C-alpha cells in the first residue's frame, strides 16, 4: 500500500506541475465544449433578419405585418424594396417579403393576391427554415382573412421527458472523447518510462510491476473523474445542460470506460519500442474511433455499410451509455449491453496487454 | 562472503557478453570490476543485481539465490544504474522519499542528502539538476535503503574532476562504515584509489584479479618510461634498447617498460641524437606502473580506446 500511494502521489504531483499535460487534460475538453456549445446553442435561439416591403397602406397590410412580427425566429425590418434586395444579396437579410400595393382591393374583389418572398437558395439552412415558416404564416393569414374555422390542429408532444437540444447530445460525446484520450494516451507514459530506463530503475527496487501499473491506472482514473466533474460543471453552468441521471452510475461508467481504454492503449503499444513508435499507433486507433463511433454524429447519418464498424467500436457504447445516463436520451442499446461490451473489450485487451507487453 | 558468482554465461545472439565469469566478494570489501566499455561489466553486474537473467551459472547474493528470490535481495542491496533517468517533475527530496517508500527499511532523507552534499538542492526538480547533481542523486537513491551492498555502475562517468573527487570521498566514507561496495569503472585511478580488490575484465572474461598493489607487483618489477616522439621509433628499435621488457606505441605516444631505467633512458636519448629527432622528443618521464599499465600489458590495448 505504501509504495502504491507514494507512486500515485508522485504522479499526481508531476501532473499538476506539467502545464502541457494540464492543458490537454482539462483545458482541451473545456475548449471543445465552448466551441461546439456556441455553434450548436446558437442554432436554438437564432433569429433571422427578414426584410419586409409593405406596399399596401390599408389595414390588411398592417395586419400582415403584425402577424409576421409575431413569428419568434424572425426579426422583421421594414424598408424600401430596392434597398432591401441589395441587403439580401449581401447576406445581411436572409429573405425579403414584398406585400403588393393592391392587396386590399384584390381581397375585396375575391381575387387571389400574391405575397412574394425573395431568398438566396445558396444559404441552404436559412432557406430551409424560412420558407416553410412563411408558408405556414401565409396559411394562417389566409385563414383569418377568409374566417374559416379550424378543423384540424397538429399537437406536438415530445416523447422525451424534457426537451433535448444539440448541446445536450454533445456533452456526453465530449465526455466520451475525454475518457478515450485519457485512457489511450495513458499507455504512452509506460513506453516513455521504459525507453528512458525509469522502469529499469524501478525494477532495481523491490517495487512490484503490478503495483506500478496499478498506481498508473488509479492515477488515470482520478484524472478522469476530475475531468468529468469539470465537463459536467461547465455544461451545466454555461449551457444549462442538466445531469438528470444517477451520479453513481455515471461515475461508474466513467471509470469502466477509462479502464477499458487504458487496457486497449496498453495492448496497442505493447510491442512498440519507442514513444515515437507508439504515438502513431495510438492515433491510428483514436481518430477512426472518434469519427466512426457516432459520439458526435447521429447514427442515422452513418452510411449502412459503416454500421458494423460502428457496432464494434467500444466508444460507441461508452457514448451511448453516457447519453442515456446523463441526459436520458433514447438509447441505442440497453445500458447493460453498453456495460457488457465495454467490459468485454476491457478483459480481452487486458489479457493481450499482459501477454504481449515488452518490459525491456 | 556476500557475493558468490560461479561460471556465469550470457549471450546476446552470437555475441558472448559474459563468458564464464566467477568470483567472490567478502563482506565489507570494496570490489572493483574494471574493463573497457563493452567488456561485459554492466551485464555481469545486472545479473548479480537480478535485473537480467544469466544463460547459465550461479549467483548468490547475501546467501540467497538471485534467480529464485530477486525481490528479497533487492530489499538489501542498493543499485545505481548507468545513465540514470528519473521522473523529471519531482524534487530531489520527493524522489528520495518515493524510493525510500519502496523498501521495508530506509534511511531518513536528510541523512542521505547530507552524505551526497545535496542539501541545497533538496527542493530542485530533477529536470533542473546539473549532470553532476543528477549523478550524486542517483548514488543517493542507491543508498536510501541503507543497503548491505551498494552497486555503483560507473558512478563518476561524465563528472568533472572536482565532482569526481567529491563522490570518491562519499564512497570512501561508506567503506569506512564497513559497507560492501561493488564498483564498476573504466577509470583505473578510481579503482586503484577506492578498491580493496579489482577484477580486470575483457571480452567477457576475468583476465586478472587481486588488490591493485598486488596486481601491479604481480605483473611489474619494472618501471614505465613514457614519451612522445614524431615519428615514433619502430617497435623493433624500441625493443633493442637495453633493459626493455615491453613496448607500447600508440600514435606518437610511446611507453617502454624497463627493468634498467638508466640504460634504457640513455638509449632513448642516443637514438634521438643519432636520428636528429631531439627536437621531436617531448614529455619524457619515468613513473611507477599503474593498473592502466597492467591492462596494457595483459591486452596490448589501452583501456579507453
């Protein structure tokens, strides 16, 4: 116990004295949340600037203008058509709505009248959102003008207990990524220490190898827990992401995930002679894992032939487990399957690592 | 007897690093293993320390079989490795505490710091230590468990003369306290000064073993004459000088072992005069033979070539 604790404390001291390590372990995931957080949370309450040229001076034009002003995602700016068209072309306005001058008289005579919307089709997202919203608004105006009663109404009910935004999906993904990094890169310490003959120096004392590895593993798990708390705190205080699940289950999954990726890392570098040789192996595992596991992209975006790959990657299950525990998102698999698959990877990698690891 | 090595063999592929080495070290003895780089010193020591396994042969340390109970032996020996590398971001004091914690019994860190005059750098991080300080720290780490045997592998390599002398006095102090010291070195003067007994090792074999004084007396009743001359006389001419027993020429440097110094000296001077090379004759002096000369005589090579 004494050598184990002393080693653990020495490693933690080293860690907190190493600015690069501190940055990559703590600042990097935080940085990631902020960047993604701002990108995604922006989409939720973003408003589109829409130009409105109202050529009708009657009450009909006024009421149309009022209706448009009420649409929450539109910021309506009234002005002259020519000036507004120029702003549209420059991208300052996302669309320009033109109400014709003769609209009141047309309606009076029962003739259909046209409200024109100009938009830039190259701005796909805004066009995809603005046009359907406008169509709905025009239907509503139509219905009010013709005073037809409403016979059908669509009632929207989310099956989620609480609404999930993109950021809610993202935070578990970032947590999974951090655990992946922390686990995989842990193995490099051992390779570096072997290369620099620090392992040999330890080996010249009665210290057991198992004690040394165990203290490394526990050290990584402590970092993982601290990292988790930081990520959850930032997600909660800055972006209002609620951690709705059971804390013990969450921390348990964090520890299991860290262990699994430490074992995979040790196995991956078991035959590598140098840190330079081990680094690319780790990266070769890490990058495909990040992009093919669906921790950042919804599974539906993945082409079908990639599904088996995705289903094999442990990170998929870690991300899925985090998602269902943290924000109660609809799971891909039941939690016990996520845990079982991670456990399977852990056991297999650990056995291989123990068999193959090159100590000298 | 605290170390007993019998017929040790270690091969790396077709290279025989250790070729049937055997010797014994008594308690309280300072034993030196002397030889050029690549002679098999480090391999031999690391087998004794339990860091490598031998292909064949027996090693017992403190009465225990190294192959069977290495962990038990490591509790009671202190090991200083060549070219030590340590955790870079812990301080001198912290690393000594860490390593002390690996043993059942260890000395107070302050005592060890004082022994190696490291008190002033106790708070310094390992990565900020000078080469000499690192070397002293690595010796300190070998002493933290108050070992019965301290293994020091080339402890003064890379040190400036002053730091080397400092470390020598640390080792002499340990000798004074009756500790057994196992030293490997390729510095002859170090072995001569520190060791009760030395084994000279070359190509994986012990070629001579005795106390430094005995070794010199055993191989030499002559003295050495050393000089430089450009071009040096041929070996045939040198050997024809009266009193000459052996000659070694390397570059412009000449060593003649002679049992009749006046006769050999006058022959050298005559030769220089006759060939008109008097101007070329430099640094001529007579000295007592050293371990270096023993090695030269036994192998025909200088130890640091």
